[in-house]
């Protein structure tokens, strides 16, 4: 596997994404929040060469590889779903939030984009560990609070849409119920 300008490899996230390859098929629609230097997009292109890959970043100076659709938006911009619809993207198989790592913004993005997942789709939140005490200067109590909210999805949010919430080191993986009518 080539090296990409991303922390996904050093943080140990690659096995998760590799495990999703057979599950999501050869041509998934993938949206990554937080493009930065484009390494995550390049990694997804390596894993799914025929995928539609969309990158969202508020910084127009972020690096979008030529194969990726460039969307300059804040991660929780309410106009984003409408822009995706105008592009003909009516559903996503994978959403990866590697943007602000701020709990309030991450929660807003989740509320906005989780409904766009197709039944059986996967929503990944990276670097949630910034919410754990001792991770200064990145300590974000709002991120920890949001992750705890996700862990309680079955009790009080949208239980019919969520199949599972899995907490892994640095990752939260939320799977949409395969039989869901939303999305």
C-alpha cells in the first residue's frame, strides 16, 4: 500500500476500510468530510478505484486529487445535501468524518448526512479520542459527549435506522439498518 498524506495509516484505521471493500461493493459513493492534503481520498481511491469519491472541506486550499469531486463547504452546512442532490448523488454507501473533531460540529454533520446513507451504509467518525481526558491540547469534551450520545442511539434517537454502533480505538462506526426506509 503506497503512503498517503493522511493519518489513517499511522492511526491504524486501514483494517476497517479494507474490511469494508467487499461489503460496499466495487462502485460505492463515498463522502469524506475534512480533505486536508487529500490523502484520505487517495486511500479510498486505492481501495475502490471505480468509486464516486466526494471530498468536503471548508478550505478551498485543501488538496483534492483529480478523481475526487470538490465540495467547498463547512462540514455541517445545511446546503450540502442539496448540492449533492444537484450532482445526482441521492445516496451514499460510506461517509467518513475526519473534519473538525469538535463534538457539536460532528453531531450536526451526523444529523445532516446520516439520512443520506443507503440502507446498510456505514458512517465513520475518525479521531473521536480527542474527547478523552488527557488528550490536550485537542481535548474536546463535546466530542466525548457526542460519542456517548451515539452509544445510546438504540435507546433514544433513531433506533429503527441504526443497525449498530461500534466504538474502536479512534473510530466510531455507525451502520444503517439494511431494511431502513430512510436514505
